C-alpha cells in the first residue's frame, strides 16, 4: 500500500435486493412460475421439505417437492429459486414410474436439446439450469393431469464462521433483479399442504447458542454435540419437553401474531421469507487449523479443504473515522426506500460527534447533499436524516458514477468507510465489471461489501472487494442487521493481515484455490482447497504483514494416504475453481479456453454452472443417448459417506493441536472489559430496529 497500514481507507458496500421490505408490502418469492399470457392454469406446490446438514466446514441442502396438477391437461412445471451464496446444484432427482432417477450434467445447449426433445415426445423429463448469478431454474415435463410429480434438489456450499458466529441461509425471497423474466412470469408463492425445514448442525467445537431472527417459533433442540432446528406448518403446535423449553424460549424474542398465523398455523405456508440460522461458538476457543480430505486410494491424488481460524494479535485502529453513505435512489428502490432511510438514520444516530460523514445519492447521475464532510453533531444528524427521508426514488441505477463521486475527497489522515447501498445491478452508465475494477484499483482504498438480498450481483461486488483487498458480507432481509453491522465494524476498526499467503511444504500440492487470498480481517476464516499427490507430513504457514511488519504463523501435520469420509469436497474444490475462472471472464472478457475449462469441470464433477445443466430422462434414454451415469455413481459414494457420518460421533478435524499455529484465542463478539456483547444486541435490538429488519411492528 502507498499509505501507512494502520491508516487505511476503507469502503463498505451494502447491496440490497428488489423485494419489498416494509410491513404490509408483499415480497416476491421463490416458487412455481406460470406465464402471465396464454391462460394456462396454475399448478400447486403441494409439499416443500428441506433438510440441511452442516458439518466438517460445509453444508448439504436437500429440497424435496411435490408439484400437483389438479387440471385435466398435462402441464409443464417451472420452478425458480435464488442462487444461494457460494453454492452449486449437485443433485436433481425426479421420480419416474415411482422410481428415483438422478440427473446428469451436460454442456448447457446439449442438455436443453435433450430436454426439449423428450418434452416434445411426451416423455418424462426435467432440467435444472443456472441463470447467471440470479436463479436456478427447474423445468419438469409433464406433470400429468390430476397427478403429482416428485423431485429432489440438492446443493452444497462452504460454511464459514465469522468472529465466532456461524450463519446459514435458506433463500426464499426472489431477488427481483431480472425484470424481463418477472414481467413474463408470476410466482406461486405458497405450499398448499406441507412445509418443513430441518437442519442438523454437527460441530466438533462447542456451540452455546442458536438464533433464528425471523422465525421465533422454530424448535431448537440440542442432542450432545448435535443441534436440531425444525420449522414447519406444525411448529406452533409441536409439543416441547421441559428439557427443550429453554432452547425454544431463546428464539421467542419477538412475536408477531399475524406472522405466527402465516408461518405456523393452517395448511398454507408462504415461500417469501429467507430462513436464517445463526449459531455461536463458545468463548475462548483457540485459533486453529482444520483439515478435511478425500483420497479414495493411496496411489491416486487426493483433495483437501484447509480451514484456518486465526487467533491473531490485531490491534484496534485509533485514528478518527469518516463515513460516506452512497445511496441508490433509483426507481427500483421505491418499495424499500423507507427501510433504507431508516437504516441510515439508525447509523447516523450511533456516531459520535467527533466522527464525520458525507451522503452521496445516485440514480441516473450522482449528487452530494452534504457538500463535504459534516461532523456528526446532534443537530447535523437530525437535519440530514430529514433530507434523506424526504427523497422520492426514480430513474435508473448508475452505480459507477455514485462510487466515483464517493472516492473523491477522501482524507488520507483518517480511516474512511464508504457504505454503498445498492443491489449492484448497474443499468445506467458504466456497467462493465472491468471498469469497476479499474476504478477501485486507481485509489489506495480498501473495499468492503455488504451484499444484501438474493440475486444481488455478487460477482461484481466480490470482484471489486478482491481488487481492493477488502471483504464481503452477505445480508438477508431475515438477518439481524445490528449483528451484521457489529461484525463488520470490528473489521473496520482493527488491523488486518495484508498480502496473506498460505505455503505448504513437505508434500506436493497443486490446483490450489483461491490462488490469491488478499487480506485477512479480525474474526475472518480462511478456506483453501487443493489437490495433493501423496500423503505425508507437511509444514504449513500463513504469512502476511500487519501495519507493515512481516508476520508468519506456522505448524506441521500429516496429510492422510487414504481418506473416505468426505467425497463432497471434490465438488467444493471444483466449484471454487469454477468461481475463479468465471471471475476472470467477468473481469477480462469472454475467453474460449476459460469457458471450456468451466464446462469440463462442471461435467466432470457434475455441477450446474453457467455453462452446464443437469437433465433427467428415463434410464433407457440415458443409455440410448450414450450419457454416462457419472453423477449417479458420485451420488452413491456421497450418500454412503453421509450415512456413515450420521451414525458416528462428530469428528474433530483440527490438525494443529500438537503444534498450534496461533498463540491467541479466536476473537469473538463478546470481548474483554469495556466491550459490548454483540450477541446480546443481536438478540435484543430487533425490538429497536423493526423497520431496518423488515418486520411489522410488534403488538404489545
């Protein structure tokens, strides 16, 4: 960096989704889609059952659905749901003639051709496709007249813990950023019969609390090291034993009678609210290194997932701080601008008088209402809260111009945080990702992204983050907003490890991803995937600079010669590699070799990507078309491993216990003397942040 490391300028981006926030507004939801034109009857989602298992640093989500056709003609079902963060579809199973048939991944055009040919012939078929960063789209044909069609969808994603807090999101709210698509389709937002969500959290590190901020009636039960979460039509009526009562009480912080009826009573469940599950690790856990591997044969290469949870001595930054709010006032913000204004109001009121702020607005063009930095006195805060609240959003979204204006006039002697509120879907002015990267790299700043809502342009926002050495935090409408702010603030106000690198010596590793790490911030985990040739003892180090001083943390441990417990990490490695290749295309333009590499990885590891889709046909059709049953075989290995893990106690994957990489404990949201217990605020402040967290007022 050109500036001193302890005086870095920082940018936070808060991305929002297009779904409506405020009470009384109906949010678009994931669901069965039917054309607005054509007069075709709507189908029903009769059952929607979700099962989640979180263990060994990743989660597997499986959704089973029944599409019901009460009409007298065969119809096609089209189901769309938001792309979960860092997730890829690994299973699409369809029941044909009462038997489950697993889908196979093909190049996207070929998969579509197979599906359309089978549909035209009246044969049972299905396809799962990825629509850029926005949605996974599932088509099933036909749903027979007066009958039901059963499907099962599975996806896998890494699980991260930030400052002692883990988070899982099951996305249901549509992002709404694909206006052309939504202008043609309407969504079936309810399940007519049965909805259930069941999550099992298996952690070798002690967990001392679970929180579902937008689902206060969830049933949470601890069984040894395992935690079980249940939500469904029956949740409000479920019997709870005395031993479970204390666990469920912790979730009943805020109860809205109308929401209770909506989510827990009766036979209809609305698919319009994300399910967010927080879990909190116990205090005083050591910094650690965890290793998960899959190596089915000793004479063949293995795959590894290395998770570093630092216990680093990152000191607070004591210089004065400036805050720049860059607010999207385009027409797409109309439905949620009240929430945006309320959030800015809360943030300004939390500032101390010696802090300063600017407010930049943008739609088709940018403007600044503060005309430079303003001290956060009570009078100034009140004045600009009123100005922001009285704005009427309209026109397009020129994100580039708003960010460019925010970057002008930064004070190099003060730590600066720029908070950009947008969904990241630029549609006016500069829209190329490469130009955004060049803008960020032209200034000596750190970029921090808050990506709020489903279907936000994560590739764009994450690329800007990576280019500046910052970090990204995703936010759902169902999140505890205050908790997310507190997690971010601890990063903005503390030193970080810049230029981080992981080095592995003693064994041969290759295909390591991510290839570039950047900076590590307070409480942030580092997850690295790769391949290794042979097992053996390895020396592993994490290096970087803190305030210009070189730091190195090291340990040694053994990579196993044979390991069968976690075959899923082969897909996780492939997804991480695909993500890097896709980002390179987004930054530098279309490249035939990179596109082919993504296609090959998708086909080899049976993953739905921008270039590959998963198709289901009858077994004899697979054979006739010469389509190998690669995914069928892979799923059988994974199912077998999952059954074995479920029947045995959770395994501690820590490998540096004999020679710890870190001397300090992991940072948590509950610090030492004089600190604020952020988890307490996460639990209690929803009462004070009703508008910001998209809930109706609590009835008292």
